[in-house]
């Protein structure tokens, strides 16, 4: 569109009067529509082909690449420099390969879960069938540096410590809530972890005394093909990862499930099966996003 407009204004391209009037009327209709459609030109390949015909000669043969049904269509293919188009196709092919083998999934998941969540956790002791409950809020926040423990920190410094742009920096998991032994017995609890993408895994580290400690879990996400995930009636799709952690004689078997709607997560389910000499329980935590 920019190339066509520049060509017409610069005199190197021309549009016949009727075609120009029709194009301007279509553009005016799109701009004044209420509500305006998110994608007014729904036939994107057809739209690009039409612009290409107006901008180039017939012998320029644009696009040269990705011309089959189902191929990715981007403006880079619609220009006369074959070297740029070829390099672009190679980069798209590489990104597609990485996407299919799961290499990009840790960053997708980490970006999708940023923000504030409510959580509800049930802990079932399998020998006694006793059930304990923990509930409260969780914040996933990316930080440039860990805030100090000084009480003098005020909200004015928060923007320097935290950001919603993950980049390659770790994300702080901060959980605050209530541990309920019974309807009349409960006390306040908190917990912190650090989440960080390493290669093709999302790694979770313990935080002790305000500092990163040992590695807890290493999660490699794949599409969740269980019947429970397939039976979901609303939009979105589930991804799942499993990992084990041996703490002295206690084995923690973890399953993380994240429901993605585009690039945002709409639900997280974390399950631990813990087995050891004095431990035999299952913990299930369901997290729901809170309005910002």
C-alpha cells in the first residue's frame, strides 16, 4: 500500500480515474465503519496480489516464493529483489521448523502467563484421604534485578525492577495466600520461584532468602492430546509438560498444563504427585487470570 501510494504521488505509477475513485471509496468505507473490522481485507493473498499487479510490471513475476495453498504470505515476497525474498523464505522455514519441534514453546508459555492470577489448591493425603486447601493470588512478573528486602522500597521504583517484556530475563513467581487445614484453622503463606527459558525448556528454580537456589523442574511443553483437552468446548488449546524432582528421599512428579488462546493463557493447572517415606499426597492447583 505504501509503495503504491508513493508511486502515485511521485508520478512513477498511475491509476485510471474510475479505479482510483473506487479504491478511495472502499478505503473511506473501511475507515468510517463502526465498529471497524479487525481484518477488513479478509482475502489477504488476493489483496496482496492486486497491489502487486498495480505496483509491478507483468514480467516482474511477484511473488516468486510461497505461492502454494497454505504457504505463509508476507509483503517481503512482493518485491523485485530476489535475494531479499529468498533470505526471508529461509528464515520463515527455520522458524517453522523450530515451532514444530517445540523449541519456541517455552517463550510462548512464559510470555502468556505474565500477570496476576487467582489460585486454588487442593492437597489430598492419599493414606488418610484428608484434604487441605491453599488459595490466594499469584503474580508472574519479569524483573531486571531482584528487589531488595528493604522496607524503604516504594512503588516509584517498581518500573525499574519489573517489566512485562520478557526478553531473555527470568520471571518471578510470587504466591501469597492462606493455608487452610480446616474451616476454622488457617494461616498466611507465601512462596517464590524463578522461571527462565533455557534452550527448549522452561526451567523453574527455588528461591531462598530472596536469591535463586537449586533447579526444581525443567519443563518441555508439547500439545496436550488427552481426551480431557480434546473435549474442551471453547476456543484455545492445551499444552503440557512433565518433570520429576527428587528431594532427598521424596519424589515430586509434576505435570503442568497451560491453556493458550492465541498468545494469552486462560488457565493453568499444576499437579504434583509426591511420594516418600513420610509423604504420600497429590496436589492440584488451578490458576485463573485476574482482570488487570
